[in-house]
């Protein structure tokens, strides 16, 4: 009985760490502020277009020093964190000051798609399941061979399903604002960060999140079909 309780506890703690942990970390280790009234009104209009029904917003203050380039764009980050009914939209100040509205719409639509497909909850469940199985193996609650086989099966299923969920989230974003607009937003952010969107190879087979280049390519293909 104690072993079962321990394994359940490992799963629950792992789930909460993935689902709630980012909220705690952002509050402790990042400088955040409330959006101004003007920013909140602008975001309300953009959220309505993007289909993102989250009213709680935290703006991350960009504390990096300017490099003297007036045209430089600061850190661009947009993410929704937290469990259902407690979700918070986090974004950096540069999203509000330096990006075109179409780019912001595309990024928020992508986050809305992940919310609607419960991508974050899926990742939390997958991590909890893997850690619970590992704990079962370590505590000899299950035979090693059976536990290892279960671990491999759950891991492979999580990789495959996670990718399907992410593509489904991108499809929902495309339904809301158009596939080309979302793809353009991804490419714009990649350019700001100075990276080339990578495509999948053998090294990305074991990642829940599909490479950004593959996601952009899928969106471009859909845009052509829809045109």
C-alpha cells in the first residue's frame, strides 16, 4: 500500500511541477508587471481575433541593456502557463512595442490552439506517467523487464501523440486567423532570434514538440490548399 501511495505521489508531484511550476518560476525569477490600460485594450482586441480567451496577463520586463541599435527588437516570448481556469498569458514587452499586429495575432492564435487542444496538460500527464514508471522500476514494484518495456511504450506513444496534438493546435490557429499568417509569425520571430527554423531528422524523433520548420511547412501546405 505504501508503495502504491508513493508511486501515485510521484505522478501527482510530477504533474503539478510541469503544470503549475512555470507559474511559480515566472513569479520568482522574472520581473513582471501588469499591462497598462492601453496595452490591455489592445490585447483584448487581438485576443478576440486570435480566439484566446485568457484575461489574466503578465508582461515580462526586458531588463537587457540596449546595444545602440534603435531598430533592434528585444526578447520575444509569448506563452500561456498554468492549469485550466488559472491560466496566465505571459509576454515580453517587445511583443507589445516592436512587433506588427499581424505577428502578435499569429502568436496568440498559436497559443490559443495549444490551450484548446490541452497540449500543456498532455505534456504534464506524459511526464508524470514516465516518472511514475521509473519510480516503480527503482522501487522494484514491478519487474525490471516489464517496467522497462512499459517505459519504452509510454515514451514512444508520448512522442507520437505529442506531435499530433501540436499539429492539431496549429490547425486550430490556422482555422482562426489563417495558416499563412501563423507561418509568417513563426518565421518573423525566428528571424528576430537569429535562428533558422530547423526541420526534423533522426535527432528530433524523440521530441514531443515537432521542429518549428516542420510546423511552418505544414502551415504553408495548408495555406496552399486553402487558397
